[in-house]
C-alpha cells in the first residue's frame, strides 16, 4: 500500500529530529538514539506534533542506530531501534485515537537510516561486507519492530548508499527510499553528481530517490530540476530550513515557513509529490507544506526516455555518440600486464587506465582472467584500486559467473557487464546478476550453434536476448548488442553480415550496438588499414560503441572524422581543437625512427645530464641508444646510480629543492621502465638491488613522506612493496614473510601514531627478526627511534636510500 | 567561495610553500613558474568548506580546564588555558579543501610524482590561508584582538579532543571531514582550530604556531 503511494500519491514527510533534540537541550556526548530508551515521552511528543501538523510519514529516531555508532554506549542496536519504533507507533496510536476519520488518513513509520559515520574502502577502512552487516542488522530489527518503509538519508557517499540499499532490498520486504545530501557545486562531498546518483540507484530497485539536508529549498531547486529530466522515479525532497547562521552563540536557519513553502511550490510544479523537511524545520514548516499540498496539485512529471548509460560514483557516460571502450586492461597477449597482475603491481594497472583515459577512452574494459589467479578476488581488488584514483566507468569483462557477480556487487557505480550471449546457460546465469545490481549488459549474438554467418540469425539472437532480459525486468535501454566481427582472411564473404546486423539491431530493435573491431583483420597484413576502414563502415551502419585501443590514433582519428562528417561534432569544434595544428600531413614520422647520432662516450654523459635536469621525456630514448652498446646492469651501476648520488648530494647541500630531486627521480623511473623491457627480452640478471617493505603505520593517514621515499628508493633500483597508509602491524609482518624481506621502512607523521610504530616494530622483531627497520616522519628523531628499537632513523628520502644501499651491500658481502 | 579564493590568492605564504619544498636558496625561474602554475591548478581543485560555532567559554586556570558552552564540552590543557586566559568566548572551526584535491594528489603520485609533491605543499599553504579567511568572516571588531589559532595536538592539548569538537560541530555532516580511530582527519588537507576573543597583547608573542609546538626537531619548524 505505502509502496504504491510512493509511486503515485502525495506523501508528506516530517521535519527535523536532530535540531529538535538540540533545542530540547541534548548534551554533547549523549547519543541522541539513547534517548529513545531514557526519554520515550519526548519522541511521542515530537512524532505526534508532526502527525498533527499533517505529516503522513514520520521517521524514527534511529539516524545513528548502528553498531559502530552505538559502540561503547551500553545500548544495543536491538534495544535502541525497537524502542524508537515503539515510540513512533505509540505516537501514531495516540494520533489515531484523537482523530475521527483516521482510516481515511493512514500514517506511516519510516525507519530512519543515516550514514555509518566511517569512510568505506578505498577512501577509508570500513569494508563493503562490514558496512553491509551493520545496515542489515539495523534494518532487520526495524522491519521486525513494525516500520512501514526504510528511509536511507543524508548520504554523501554513493557507494555507501548502494550498500545500504542492497542491505534493505535483500533482507527486508519494505519499500526503500534513498536520499543523498549535495553541496553547492552540485556534487556530494565524495564527488557524486545528480546524474550518477540516478543512474546507479535507479537500477538497483529502490522505490524512490531523494535529496535532503545541506541547504534550503532555494539551493535544492536546481538539483531537483536536473533530476526530473533524468528519471521517472519518484523523488523525495527534504531541504533544511535554509542555511545555518550563528547569531551570538546560537545557530538559527534563515528561511521562514512561508519562504520554505514558496520554494517548495516551485518543486511541486515540477511534479514532486514526496516532500518534507530536514535540519531546522519543525511543525510550522510541515503545516506550511500541508497547506501547499491542499492548494496546489503536483505538476505533471516530464516523461523521460532512458538512454543507454553507465556510471561510476562520479561520472556518467551516455552512449549517444560513438563511444570508445578502452581494451588494454585485458591480459590476453599482454606480457607486462600479466606480470603486473601476478605481482600485484597495481600502479602499472592504474597507469594503463590513466593513459587510456588521456587518450580518449570513455569507458574501460577490465579483464583479469589468468589461470593462476583467483579471478573474483583479483577483480574486486583491481576495481577498488582503479576506483580509488579514476572516475571513469568500468566494463566488467569475465567468463566466470562468480567473478561477474562479486564485481557487479562491489563496483562503485552501475556496472556494465561483458557479456551475456544467446546460450541458455549464459542467459540464465548472467541476466539475474544484471537485474540484481541494476547493471547494463553486452549481448553477444552467438548461441549453442556458434556465431551465425548471416545477419538474420544474429538479429534473431539479439531479439532472444532482449526478450529474455525483459522477462527478468531489465529494460532494453540497458542492453547493448555485439554483432561480432568475423575475420576477413577466413570468412571474407560474411564480413558484411556483421554490418547488416548492426543496422537492423539499431533500426528494428532500437538498441545500441558495440563491436570489437580488430578481429576483422586477423591474419592479414597492414591490419591497421583494415581495422580503420571497417570501423568507419560499422559507424555508418549505426555502431554505437567500439572496443579498441585508444592509443591507436588511426582508430580514434576515424571516429573524430566520422563525428565531423555526420554532424555530431557541431562546427567541427572538437576536431579542430585536436587536429588544428596539423597542416597537410602526408605521413606522420615516427619520432623513434630518427635516433640522434652521438659518440658512445657522450651518450652516457647525456643520460647523466637528462637525469640531472629531470628531462623525463628524453630518458627512454637515450637508454635505448645506450643499450646498443651497454648492458642494462652497467647502465644502472655506472650512470644512473652515480648520477642519483650526485643529485642527492646537491639536495642535501640545498643546491636544489625537493621538486628537482623528485623530477630527477621521475626521469630515472622512465629510464628504468625501458631497461626492464630490455630484461624481459634479454637474458640478463634482474635489476633489483633488493626488496624493501614500506608502510605508513596503523591509524596514520598521512603518506606524502612515505610516497617520496618510495619514488627515491625505486630509482636506486630497489623493489618497493608499498603497503600504503594506515597499515596494521600484522599486515607489515605478513608482507615481510611473504616476500622474504630484510629491510622495512615505517613512516608516521603524528605523535599519536608513533605508538603504532612502536607496536609494529615489536611485532616485526618478534616474528621476523631478520628484518632491519628504518623509521622516519616529521614527529621522529634519532633518540625516539632508538627508544622504540628501530635500527635506523632517516631524516629524509635521500638518507633512506643511503641506509638501504649500505644495508644490501653488507648483506651481499656476508653471503 | 570566490571571496575566499581571492583572499587565499592574495594572502597565502609563498615563503611557507618553498619551506615545505625544502628550498634553501632561490629556485631557478623554470621551477618558480612550475610552482606558480601548480598552485593555480590546486586552487582550481579545492572544494572549500568550513563550519564554525561561537560559544561562551570559561577557563579555570588552577585546574587547566576550559568549559565550553556551559559544560557541553570540557577541555583539559595547560597550554590552552594559558592561551585563552583572558577570553570569555571561543570559536570552534573545522575547515577542509575537500576530497577532489586529495584524489588528484594520489593520482599524481603514480603518474607525475613531482607534481604531487608540489601540489601537496600548495594544499598545506592554501588551507592555512583559508583558515585566515575564515577568521575574517567570523570575528567581529567587538571581539577585540583574537588569539592565534590553536589546534588539538599543540602543546599539551590532546588530539583526542578532536572527536568531541567534531561532534559538537557536526563536522562530518557539515564539511565531510571524517576522523579515524586515532582522531586523524580525512581529507588530509583539513584543520580543526580554536580561537578566543579578548586576547591580551602580552600573550601575542609570536604570529606563528611553531612556538606553541613542543617538537623542536621538526623539519618544518620556523626559525626562532
């Protein structure tokens, strides 16, 4: 009943709880939720006042009633939530007893659910599963105690909202409303915009979305008018009573009930039927809204036709013009990526992701399937790492169902799943995942019989996929069909069938299409030419998205040209911006094809200068030339390390400042990257000068110092196992054991976290005594380092490198 | 936001910026330009947000006790009691540069660490200048001379009091600043500070906070 009302009726929600309690003299340190037990009458009074003012739905005093926030309060979640709901029911009973025709005027109780109050990984430490369990507990008790719906509110992290919504939908039968709190820049604190919020929450299956808190109705108006153009879902609007202002020492809100009503009236015109108030609002504001409901019917909502779109937590991509899906995060045929995945070298993956973004990818395909890896576990880990840095939406690519499910669940956004196909088994296993997590999916036009030769059969398979998806409740706006390219070398006469199928899928089935283009040229010379031509043809036949290497300028160039010629790039703006500097080019020379001719002796000198001056763009080429006459090892020992020592001395003497030191290091990093490539093909010894574990200790969130040390150490040829910040002692010890490490660097920036450093050292000494420990960080000094039994104190990154050098030198002498 | 940005651009300390970057002598022009352009970039990335409340306050010098808002919050610290000995009101403030800058610095550490190092230092001086601006917004002339900013962790004021201050200010809800178990803030470029009114001139020994700090070996300590 309430579920239906959320969809099609006016529902008036209540006003503030928190500010009301403060006005009642709530003491600091007293948990507002504990008052449910110690002062139940107070809540009956507050709820009843809202009912009397006309509210249809009141929210329980359970904003922070989760086990984390209640920890140490002496109250259990069960006791607090049960009592809060009981108080609300009691207020409703009193209202019904006082009201004559209450059967016509049913009142509802919403379980109010606020954020947990701790940041979720990767920004913070709380895991997905922990957050889920906390919400689940609160919601199960709420349902059992008699709530009618769940109101998840004041969320600023879309990921946390997704977790809370999943906990509600998977464990209760109650309707769910999910409301976020935005800032003046149109984003939440964690960076989510309105479009991404809608794209992600719409699919998950919440009954309504909402906006609450932060500011008044005036500032909220823009957000709501954006939202009604993007979704057909019901929207709950609960602004504050304006902006908080401190007058003398008292906080007041600057919007009167009348002004509040006037602004809400504008939103009413946009078709908003669910309204209430947040901080600073009271019965007077709710009464004003009640009058508004009587005076003014809600306007007609705009009917929105959903496009094919996917989103991360902060970026939405709508597939309405040729879209590039970057293909390079897939280990098939990529040696370096395979190595990186095996060695947990996530920095390499992040760099590859960032490079593809820079090259124009709109979405990144992600596949981590290697026989020796636990694919589901690795997929979740890589998603977390990439999403800690990149906002671009990801396409989850796996043939492992378990992997698809866990990735769709733990992806911070609306997942694009690659892929389902016409086989029964695929349809039965993949589509439920797409539905459950509100994802989008690529449908491959193949089935038990393989890839059909003709367009007709492919279109039929596409139809089947769409029909089956719709039966699961997946709208066809969430399906993208891949008509599959065949190789021209083997099936030349069928190549055009893919294109014909694309055209029919677009026109007859009205869904978007995608294609991995480069298959077409397999087995033929000059593949680029065929690929580019085929891509252009496919675009003309209606291809929406291409899975390709965005670093291939011929391919991305073909798309840019297509956008000009089909009037998609209006006034050729993007084209001119990108290619305006090119004048009648006949052939673009490869810069690597013209090596600078230099004498052998001056090449070494030149690399030295390049490092000293930090000319990072020239390092790789110079190394390449040196490799013709020198081994990788001698380049490191004879040129790079002596130069780094000189740069380090200059820094110590104050001749250069920190950015210059780092720029030299960055240059060496490029040189190393080229040297490592040479080792993969040659048979020389590894370049590693030794392995070092680095960590910022537990509870410390500052990692600048540790990051600088890492850059410098890597440039001396040390292999750094970077455990990040806020690292528990046991994780440090395990990393030492797993990698058989003899040197550990620990960093702490705050006095309060030096105790964590002490604990970490004690544990290392006990469980892995062979490791020596270097400590550093702004709050340490040599005396303190000695006191906590560190083996070395380093005042900066340069000194750490010197200590590491002598450590491994001594170790090698003793061997 | 625009007012704050204009103020920050005008008032931020380039000396501090170069000090954080370990510059011991004048840097070459190329690098000066690089620092300036990075500073502009960082200013574009910040999402400034603060919350400030003004409270009645009473110091009990014999007990080193500071009572805020008639007992809603009690702080114990000899250094802070001395610092606020002539004040009868205080402001508690939480301010941040937001999560976007934090993410970009993290990204830069992977791709271009040089930029990351400069950005980090820029963030540190911007947040200081931002706090200066906040003071201009909340303090009126009647408050007379105010004390230099004092933050938990200075002197003997334990960092743990950040939790109570954060709760009092609804810091998480109003600014997005989160405290971890050991009271450290995320985003990193965030500050909680205390200022008092009626500051007597004889207490104004220094215009920077290093003299309040007991850690003499600090790499960033200003010369005395």
